[in-house]
C-alpha cells in the first residue's frame, strides 16, 4: 500500500510549465517517495464525467515533459464543480458528486495547479467538503498576489520581446508606428516587462488609462530627433482615460489606439495581436526551474501533512500561504512600481504623468 495516493489536475488557461510541475510531482512523489499519483483530465471534469477520465502517472509516462508546452492532463475554463454548465444554458452544483468521486478513487487529496479561479474552487472544496487541497499557482499574467512570479510569465515575456525585436526592424525600415497587443486584461505585467526588454517607446497598461495626446506627443518628439518610427506595446485591457474597463474578453485595444493616433497625426500604423502565441510552446529556463521547484515543494508539503497551502515564491525562496487566506484580487501594476520609473528614465511614455 502506497503511503499517499493523491490526485493532480490542471485548471483554467494553460501556461508553459504545467507539464514541468506534473513531472516534478511524479518524479519526486512516485519515483522517490513511492506514492501513487493520479492525473485527473480536463480540470475536475475527469472525475465528473462518466466514465471517469483519470490516468495513473509514473516517471515513465512523464518522460520528456520538462520542455513540453500545454498540459498532458488537458484543461478547461468550464470546470467549476460549484457552477457546472447544465447543458441548457444554466448551472448546477456538482461539488458533492466531485467529493464522492474523490473518495471513491481513494484519493487522499488533490494538487490543484491553476490560477485564481482554480485556487478559489480548491479552497471551497476544502472548506465545504473537507477535501484536502494543495495549490500550485499558475498564470502567464503574473497577477497572483501571493507569489512574486508564476511560471509561464517569463515564457510569455520572451515571446512578446522577440515579437518586439522583429517589429522594431520593420518599423524602422518603413517609418511606421507599430503596435503590439499582448495579453493582460486587468494586469499589465507582460506589457511592462516585454516593453522594457524590447525597447518599446510607448507602453499602454490597463492600470494607467492613457491620454492619447501624450502618445501622439511622443511620436512627434521622436520625429524631431530624426526617429521616424515608434514602437508601442499595448496590453489587451488598456483603455483611454474616461473609457469603461473592458469586460472579460477585451478586443481591439491596440487597433483603437492606432486609430486615435491616425486621427491626430500623419502616420502609418500597423497592429500585431500576439494572442495565444504567448501561451503556447516550451517554457523558458526560469519557468522550467520555477515549475520544478513548485512541484517538489508541493510534494514536500503533503509529506509534512500540510495540505491547505498554496506554494509560492517570495524573495526568491519557496514558501507557502494558507489557501483560506488567499486574496483573489489580482496583483496589478502599481503606478509607483520602480520598473515604471526606470522605464521612464530611458524615455518610455505611459500615456499619463506618473506619480512620484
Ligand atoms: O488569464 C490568462 C489569459 O492569458 C489572459 O491574459 C487572457 O485575457 C486570457 O487568458 C485568454 O483566455 P482564453 O484562452 O480563454 O481566450
């Protein structure tokens, strides 16, 4: 009889590094500690569907996963057992069914690899059904308050930075204003870091509604200095001053900004929307290392009987916080964040005067 038999699932949007976490849990938990680890497919749905969709994970079945994008377990945004789609446009609560399935599978508890939504579900499963849950944070947006970084973020920044490097040369060749739209509905971390890394002249963040005149002024100023092209990074949730915050699926932020510029200046604009290219493909080394650290730490916490925690990174060290105390408010870019001042010092325009 194995000492522990646990489930593991991935929930919400994917992020490069999910497979690296699964690999680390299995290599450490199964390979070294001789536990049983059961993969649950497509978030919690694998336990709610009939027949159930679970898979015994072994070091052999997890070979070659470190650099592989996506998730071998599959994932979905439609997997909330407390609000499960009933197929008729409504929802029903299937959390008790899920709790029964977990018991029936002989699972002591579940590692939930997911963003704020999945962690919230995990916390409710613990509080309302007594199911032991161990959280591992994930999102390319890097907007979870409990951890300095989530894996997937630096992979997204890498893709966005490479895109900026490519746009840079063609912008310069054609004397154009190039706008790159990146992910980030409410938090502009990808736009900020990629913008600084890729030498963007203007960065539009969801947290800082922009004054279009300031961006137009930046283009004019560059032209006076003989720079006929300008590079923008626009987070998908960016908006002009006075506009409402966009909804769950923002569209066209960069296009809107480009049109506003064209109505003020003699300018040729081109928009590139990076979309899910930021989420696909291999994790960069930082994300592989972080995902591996998170996976091993999750196993160690369970070994110590410390279910109910969320693994995180604070000050470069692995730590954890109780899931029950988790703030689900996204960690936004603070206009006082030192990187904004740094960016400003090298000439980046954010479309608004920055405090401090
Ligand atoms: O939350 C991560 C994220 O990548 C957001 O930045 C983006 O708005 C969203 O997911 C896109 O989600 P979907 O894959 O459902 O289109």
